[in-house]
């Protein structure tokens, strides 16, 4: 059986403007077996899906926060008109790791 990929949820709403900070939350609840918990989030990685940005990982701000089956990362910056791909890798109490992925579109202009 193939489990669905974790879903990246956006709060407040997208598209994001470069001057805004945004908390991205990855929900792994559908991917965790009963009794298995997230024990760490060693990495969030940002790459450019569409467009050119020579330092996309500069969007990652601070450390991720783990709350139950969800992992939240604060992001800042980015460039107008680009689309970014975010991947979060989490470690588990049993098995793992799990990798979740989500797309963030930036506003087209100011």
C-alpha cells in the first residue's frame, strides 16, 4: 500500500510576497503508523521549481518546530514570480525517515 505524501499547508494565504514571513506546516499524520512519533526534523530544504534564485535556502529562517504529527518552518524572502519547492525530512521513533514536499508560489509583483 502506498501512503500519500505529507501535505504542505500554508498559513495565512499564498502567494507570498518577498517582504512577508510565512510559517509553512507539513502534516505527516497520514504517514505515521499507530504509536510512531516524529522525534526530529534534521532538515528543511528549499529549491527553485520555476525561475532563478541563486540562494533559495536563504528563505529558511530559524529551526523547525515539531508539534505532534506536524512540523512548522518559518520562511522569509524569496523573489517575485518564482515557485519554490520545500522538502522536510523527519526522523521517527520507529522506521523512517519520512520526507514531505510542498510548493510555494511567490506573488507575481508588488
